């Protein structure tokens, strides 16, 4: 059985070679989410973003960044989502409503898949598909609607 920990390791491996996006892709980060968020993201590789930091928790940029930057940082948000899901499965609670809902909203919008997912490397795309498929199996824990599950299933069908 696939677990959030196994999926997180696969995401980390897939995004390990992804560099920080160009600074111009993040020029609105401080304006949109504050100085702490800008410090956490600008010039920082996706796997090096501190998902426990104030700057990370303040930022919900995936739907607003240019596609290549959103694709880069999607891995960061997947790691956070999986961390929260692991915590929920162990304790019954998760630790961050804002970034969880932001990530799930992004993943259940067909336009996100059309705009951002084509920017991913094949390894990142495979990891994303594995995560999205897993999310459909734990949809009750995530309070996903039937429509959201259908979108995830359709976008990950091979």
C-alpha cells in the first residue's frame, strides 16, 4: 500500500533537481503574500523551502504564479499536503487548513492541470499523478467532493 510518507519521498526525489524559478517569476511574491513569504521562496529551490516557516504558511501562490514557477513550487505544496495527511492519519488532526485547501483547490481545477502540469518534468509528472491518485483513495479524509474526485481521476487516467 502506498503511504503519504512513501509519496513524500517520491515527490522529494522527483523535485530534487528542480531549481529555484527565475526571480522575475516571483516578483509579486512580497506584494501578494508578504516579506516573509518572499524570503522563503525567492531564490530557493522547491525542496529547500521550509514548509514549517511563517513565510510558507502565509503563501498561497500556485494559482497566481507564472506556470513555470507554479510547477516548480507544486512539489513544495505536495510535500506539505502529504505531511499534513500523515499527521491526520496518526492523530486525527491536520496542521494547516490554508495551504491544504490551496493545494487541493489547485489540484482539482482543470485549468491548473492545463496551465501548470505541462511545465513539469516527466519524473515530477509521475510523482504528481501518484499523489493525485492516492488523494482519490483518501477523499473522505480530505473532504473532497465527488466532482473533485472525478477531476483528479480524469486528470490521472492513463
